């Protein structure tokens, strides 16, 4: 069962409404590892980058795949991949 607490509420609602849409997301994990990347790919994600400062994977995936990946015990958070600007 997907874990809605691992998503920002508005992102969770968006994924539920658009389960088949391709979405760029950041998947925060406890530790980056080949096994975690394989789990993401097995869930249906395409890994674009590995982010090491905060252990994360930048992925492209359907909403359905992201919701499935949230079940993995080493996934701590899934957020939309967005531009961040400092003012």
C-alpha cells in the first residue's frame, strides 16, 4: 500500500489524480546504493541522477510508479523535482 506520509500533501493529491502521467521527482533515501537504484527501476522509474549531498535519486516516473516506490522501507520522502531559486 502506498505511503502518503512520504509525499507533500498537494503532490500526493496530484499523483492520485494523474497516476499515468510522467513526472520528474526527487526520491530521498536512507542510503544511496545499487540496490536502491534497482528498486527504483523495478518500480518503473528511470533514474536520471544520483544526488549525494542529501542521499536522493532524481527520477522520471509515472505517478503510479512513485506511489509504488513509496512502499520501499529505505525511501524517506518523494517530492516533485522543481527549480529552486534563492532571492
